């Protein structure tokens, strides 16, 4: 999935695709980042958990009122992935305060349920948010270039903004410079 960024977005952002050395450096940096997930909590993750895939069912009560669609790509992965997918919705701008409220609500619920490593979750959240948004940048440019669907390009500024929010996390240091070269800097940098 990470290869989507150098394969599609890089050329869009830089005017030319990465050379082999740049592509190798990008993927090697991500290998170091992903190593930080060793031991993170895993669960069933939908991988596309965002507002268009959550439906309200008026005819139901309680938690059964919430329906989830588009879950065919579900798999076991870092539990933080779906939290990042929801709190940084690719098609709807989520204010940083709302993002933080989603994270806080998740962490409170997990802590109430039993042992929970908040620091490890925050690392996994930053890594999964950066990985997911990198993939989406590539997918949205591919949808424009290959599939003739330019409407997806309007979402790129939002996705870059989400990346900026998490790139300051220490776990993302191995790739931070590459993103800066692409014009995506950590907030405050």
C-alpha cells in the first residue's frame, strides 16, 4: 500500500516520479517506521472505517442503530488503524479538536475495559494515520490519472493536512524528511 505514494502521488507533487534511490529510501524509511508497531494491540480492522461507511438505522435501538458497510477488506491489524480512519476522514474535514476527542473517547473506553498501553496506542495511531493517508494520496491521484476521476483531487489538501498532524511523532522520524521534500511538513515545523 505504501508504494502507492511514490507510484502515483510523488509525480503529481514533484512533477516527476521518484528515481530508484528515492523510492528505495522512502520504502526503507517506512520499514523502520513499521518496525515500531511490533507488539502493538491488534484486532479486526475494517480498514475503510469513515463516515460514508457508517449508516444510521432508525428502525433499530441502542448500538444496533449503527450499521457498517464496505467491510470486505477487513483483516487483523493494529487496532489504531480504524480509529485513525475515522478521526482523519479522507472525504470530510475533521477539526483537530474533534480528532482529539475521538482519540480520547477511544482511549477512555479501552482503559475502562482493562489493561491498555496508551503510549503504544499513540505510536500506532500516528503510524497508521500516516500510512493510511500516504496510501490515500496515491489512490486519489491514481483515480484522477488512470481512471479519469478528477473530483478526488479536491481531497488532497485535507489528506496532506492530516499527514502534517501526525508527522511530528517520534516514530515517523525516519520518513519525516522525505515528506518535507514533498511539501508535507509536521505541524509546527
